[in-house]
């Protein structure tokens, strides 16, 4: 089960302490720039991780950011729509409250999930931006320089091309060991960089790993990552 570090205490807590109990995630934003979008991205990852564990979750948007700009940017990044938040701390039926915010915007209620700053200009391709933000631990500052964005662009192109090739082979299940490594990564304080390292190891594995299993692994991990890794399936070679 997903454990997340509470920034107030420095201790890991269960994101859903009651099995199948509802969890509320509050995304608090005070602006509308790339840093605010990173807060919404971390919220999206939490929602995806909990849903992969069949945990009921409600994600709401709070704070003073420009709603229209935020929602447009979030949609471009592939972030699931958030409700408007009106009940501070959540409703009584919601067994856990996670509050996602930039450093310095910590609140009084719920488990505090801190998100680092973003420096530099966002690229025109929102999926490249999404991967660039995912490459760093969520509490660290991300610098969107030419090298970082170029690497994200090249990685996406390479993975999508590989997935499209692997999809032509007979499907094989995700190996239990690989599935375990993926889940262990994202359930450990939402360690997405570790998830990406698992995908790189799968791509580099020898012929003992069938291409059909590589495909299913990338498709499974993309339910969390939201990088549209299967987008080019069926495209002309």
C-alpha cells in the first residue's frame, strides 16, 4: 500500500489507512505557473496510484490560483480534472486527507505532501514537460534547461517507438518480479524516478524477456505515469 512522507513529521504514513476507505487529496495552489502545475501533477500521480490499488479517492483544487489557466494547463499535461474544494479538511466520511502544496504553502489539516519548485521555461510539448518533472523526486527543484528537456524529448520518442514495435509481438504478462519492483517504487513515497529506472532496465534486458512482456510492462506503468507511451501503436514504421 502507498506510504507517503508527511512533511510536518518526517514520518511515512499510509495514504489510505483504512482499506477501501475514501481518501481526499487537496491540491493547494497560490499561482498559475509551472510550479503550480507540478503541484497538480503530483496530485494526479497520487490519484492514479490509489486507483491502481482500488482505493476510492476524491481530488479537489483549493487555493488562490487562476482557475481557468490552471485547468487549461492541467488538461494539456494529461492531469485528471479536479473538483472545486469547499470543505477544509474533508468530509467526515473521508478517512484520510492529503494536502499537496509547494514548499512554504503547508496547511494545518491532513498529511502534508510538499512539492519542489520549477525553474526555467516550459517546453511547447506538454508530455515532454510531464516527463521532465517526473524525472526528479517531487521535493527537489526541477531546472528545465536544454539538456533536461532534450533528454525528456529523446526518451519519450525512443520509448514510444519501442512500445510500438513490441506491440507487434504476442502479448505476455508483466513478470511478477518486474510488477513487484514497479509497485514497490511508487508505493514508497511515490518514488516515480525509481519507476522510470525500472522501465529503463526492462528496455535494456536481454532476450530472455519477451517483447510482449516489455510492452505490457510499459502499458501497465503508464497507468501511473500518464505519458501516452502506447500512442504510436499502429503507426507506419
